């Protein structure tokens, strides 16, 4: 009697994971050996910057996937994943992923294309936040100088060197503040007087209101 060996597929089928709303699926910086497909519910992906600010990549729903970058590259998690509502996730391990790739060679290309779109969306708010924090640094530095004793005359190149910021960014900030009636631009110099202290303080508070 001949016995035919059968493959045990129980180790290569996706497992289900039930996640409650607000629960972390993984955190940025952790090692990841699996990706996830959303069976039910939705998941929020968030990137944290070094200074503690958070930027949303987006909220993903049923049928969408996440966590694939760490699975394909063995890199640490580039974002945190949080359940936006009670969710059911299909866990795709390296073994399952290998089988998927064998069945569909285009799957990696499609995943990388989607990853590129996500990174593009993530970079936009991070860039905006970086610019906003740069404006706060310029305004706060000028306020300190002004409090030391008005009047004050500053130029973009000198400020940029003092703060270690691009001259174009500093010049743009000065121009925006001057348009708001804070100081005056005269012959390439930004002149501030004692009555600009309150307006400059208001501008700092406004720019510091990071959501």
C-alpha cells in the first residue's frame, strides 16, 4: 500500500487577529516580521518625528494592507499602526508572503507602488511641520533680540547663519511677518520697534499651534 504525502498548509494560511479600537498593532521602530490585511474595521498609521510631533499617513479600511515594508526589507517599523475601530486583521507571515509572491510575481511591484504613494502623503505634512517650526524659531529668536533693547535691524542672511536655517526660508518668514504688520522692510533690512513685541509674540503663539 502506497501512502501519498500531503502538505500541511495550516502553517502558511493567514491567521486572524482581533484588535480593539485604540489598541496598537505595532509601534514605530519595532522589528516587524509580518504584514496585515484588514478584514473588518479600519487602522490608522502615524509617523512620529524626533521632537514628538505626530503626522497621519492615513486611515485604511477593509481590503487594504499595511506593514509590508518591514516584511519585505526587515527594516524597523516606519510608522505606528493603531486600530481606528474594532478590527479583524489577517496576519501575513514571511512564509505566506513567499507563497503569495510565487503565485503572483507582480504583487511586490504593486506593494512598492502603494508604499511610494503613502510616503508621498506622509512627507507633505512633515514638510509643512518643519517649515512651521522654522518660522517659530525665527520669530522667537527675533523676539529675544528685540526684548534686549529696541529698535532692532536684522537681515535674512545674518539670521540664517545664526539659526542654521536656509536663507530662503528665513527671508520668506521675515516677508510674511512684515506683511502682517510686524516690523518693516527697508533696504533689505527688517526693522523692529518696541511696539512690535506684542505682535511678534502673537505670531509665535499662532505658529506654535500645531495640531
